[in-house]
């Protein structure tokens, strides 16, 4: 639609939750270009999340949300159920994947045609998705045992998928565990000040698998922890679960564990030795190690000064 030969029109999504007149009026941006730019917020049934269709296709192929939903026990009265637990889980997961972190976003997404479509509803005339209040009740209804079953199911799905994909052609599996801060605001439960990261946060740990020399890593666990948790908190339990599954699915395959300095505790080192695992663990710096490293550091600094880039040299010592 052209207002005049010098006008260029862009049609953007109209948010159904916004009723202010400005959302129904065209806007002219003057003095930006030699042509006027006209925006008309009147396009019906549009969405900016077309990529969610590919997400749904991948999910249906992997049956991930379906398997996770099977771990949940719905205790609600069937006579009053409008949204199944599987639909609520998929709505939340797809929303997060599209960049909508907060349950409040559902207020304006519940009528979005793409978000309705990926939950198997007619994009225009289908029933609206769950409200923010319904999603909030759903999240608070999930107990510890359900979370444990979901975590187990996720790990089993990842291991089984790659067992079939690689068909025995695996010579090494690498396990990486990385804690990271998740900043919090307000008085959120289990949010504590972490002096290392310098903020109030949670300290979840993300756990990945890597097969052979493939560049991709695959998430098999993500555990939420208090903000003041030690980096190694819960690590042995996570490792023990996944190592047992990997050795059953990939018998005889070498397993390498890579961890940063926060995991270099006597308990974890003893566990890795007892389970006969290969491991590479960073160790916090001290004067003895710095003395061993200094000859290589001098060489690295010299080359870095000449190249303008980070340079690496590797050596070994007994400590």
C-alpha cells in the first residue's frame, strides 16, 4: 500500500493487548531519507516468531517435550482442565527459546498465531494459550521428584540419541561442567551474593557432552543452585549419573572430564581416580605453580608482544 509515490510503507504487528490510539495510527519519520517512511500498525494475524515452526519440528523429531511431560503427574481435577501439562510445558519451552523469559510475556503471546500454531491450534481461530497465572501455577506445581525424573529423562534422551546417531563409532566422550552466574533482582529465594562474580545471583551449572572431535557440545543437565554454592556443589552426583549411563551405552569408550579450578577438590579428584576416568582440571594459581610456568610464560609474552595476539605454550611438571 503506497500513500504516494514518495512514501514507503512498512506493516508491523499490532499488539492485541495495547489499545492506545498510537498503535492504530501511521507514523511519518521526517528528514531521515529522501523518501518518507510510513509505518502502519494494522496488519492482522502476524507474528515475528516464524522460526518457532522449525523448533516445533525438531521437538517432534526428538520427542523431547513429550518425554519430559510424561514425567509430570497432573493432580488437577480433569473436569476443570483446559491446558494439559504437556501444552503448558511446550508453551513455556517454546517461549523461552524465542526469547521470552518471563511468564508475563504470555499475556501478549497467547493469541499470537505462530505460538498457537506450534501448540497444534488454528493460528487464527484456535483457542488462546494459557495465561500468565496458569503458567505460574504450573511452574509452582512441579515438585522435587518431578524435577529429578525430568533431569533423568533429559540425560537418557541425549545419550540414547547419540548412541543411535554414532552407531558405535565413538572413541572418546568428553564431559564439561561449567558453573555460571544468573543475576537476580529483589528478594528471590536462594539468591545470595557471590563475591567471585560480584553480584546477587543463582549459580547454576550447565553440563555438556562432546563426542570424538566434533565441535558441537550437547546439554545433558542444567542444575539450579544457590548463589553462594561452591563451584563443586553437586558435581559428584551429576558425574556419577552420566558416567554410569555412558558406560552402559558406549562400552569400552574412553571418557574425559574437563573442569575448571573450582572443581579441584580432594573429593572430586578421588572420585575421578576411583572411576578410572581421564580428567583435565584447572588449579588455582600459587607461587609454586607460577615458578614452574614462568619459563613458558616468558616465551608466550614475547611472542604475544610481537604478534599482538594471545599465544600458548604447554609443558608439564610434577606437583
